[in-house]
C-alpha cells in the first residue's frame, strides 16, 4: 500500500464518487479505498462495492468509528445537495453541505486523518462576477443555496489550513459530464441527459435556452485533476480555498450540433425552467491559469472528443 494511507470516499454512489472510487482503487488497491454513502445496500451490492460502509456524514460518531476501523488517512468528501435540488430544500442543503464539512475538517484538526479533499463549484460565483474567463480571485456573490454553501465552505477550508495546518485541497468543478452513472440534480445535467435522449429517442427537450453557455468538463478530466491535485507536493498548493478548473465551454445549441454529426435527424427543443436563472448567474468560461502554473493542470477533452466517448460508451450501455 502507498504511504498515503487508507482512503475513505463519502458520497461514493454519486456521479463523481463512483468514478473517483475506481480511480483511487487503481492507485491504492481495492481493499485500501473505502466506499461510503447514506444508502443501505443489499448483500450483492455490498459485494460489488466492497469495502463499503453505510454512512450519513452528519453522524460524527459513526464517521469517527469508520475512520478508526480502517485507519483512514485521507477523506474525499463528496456528499452534498447540488444546485437545483438545494433550492427545493435550503435548510437541509445548508446542514448537509456545511456540517458534513465541519465533521471531516475537525477529524483532520484533531490529527485523526492527514488529508482532506472537498469539492467546490463554479456556483460560488454570482451575477456580479466577470462571466468571461472568470479569474481565480474575483467578486463572489452567489445567489443560490448551493453556491452560498460552497463559498462558505471555501472560506472554512482556508481557515482550517491557516489556523490548524489542516491539509485540505479543493477544486471548483464546472459542469461534469460522464456516461457511467446518472447525474444528481445539477443545473448542468442537461449535458448528460442530452446524449441519453439522442441515442434512445433522437430528440431532447432542454431546460435551458439554446445559447446558455456554461463551463463543462468530461469526467475523465475531473478525476485526473482531482488525483493530480491530491498527489501534488503540499508546497505547490498555494490556494487553500479552491482552485478554478476549466475544460471547455459550450451552449445547448452547440452540443446539439455536435450530436447531429452522429444522429443527423436529432431534434432539440427548448423549455427553460427554474434552472435557467441559476445558469444565468454563473460564468461562461473559467480562467484556470493558477492551477496550470502551480500544479501542472491540463485538460485532455474538448467537445468533439467528449461527444465521441459519450456516444460510443452509452450506446454499449443502452444496448445491454
């Protein structure tokens, strides 16, 4: 096993969690990466995901028991209520997104674990933020529950680093697109659903308007960025709030045009809902030059390459 120690992933059943567990197990070995989620699983599911523990991150006692049981040294805290879902349950979203973070940071503060990964989001920005090539350090006035909790979390991460020397690291993810698991209630989820619907029905009704440009990233790049950040020397990590991260930017109209290269008869219609206002408050493109300079970040996927991966793999999955 690596000297990095045993790893616990909290929120392992989500869109990001499932793929991150797989990536971590390639590095540390299956037995040294503990998957956990709030969901109870049957025996067959547990066998598939093992080692697996049922965990509500708000239960600090249970969290500590798992850390002790497996001698956990790193925690990847992915459990959160995402943008669109959080707007429907503001107080629960705040409780989960903030107190879950405190429970993990306090374990690091008390030296029970050595390192913490906690994801932030482009939701930390708001309508007053520069929307084109949004800088690493800029105006941040989020107007969503999710964005407010993520911005607050960034400040606490930096505080715990400065005050208690907690080795906490973070990335501001753009919209994440992958084919292995279903998305979990985010504003950028259309960019996953559209591929499914193109393959199954050759049509899609989009909940955002056609020219709504947002920053996006293919899941393989997101996993690579996360692991690269966590395996970088601490001296290279100058930003302890959260790093800007960019892959590509596109609109529903542009992704539909790319899909038509594979399905010429594909039709898209637009019926913007409450998520449109959220999208309108976010950046259109991200400046991630600080991450590139400090720890060598570089994406591999553009819209064309991502679309090929999504369609080839989803076709195989849907046929199954």
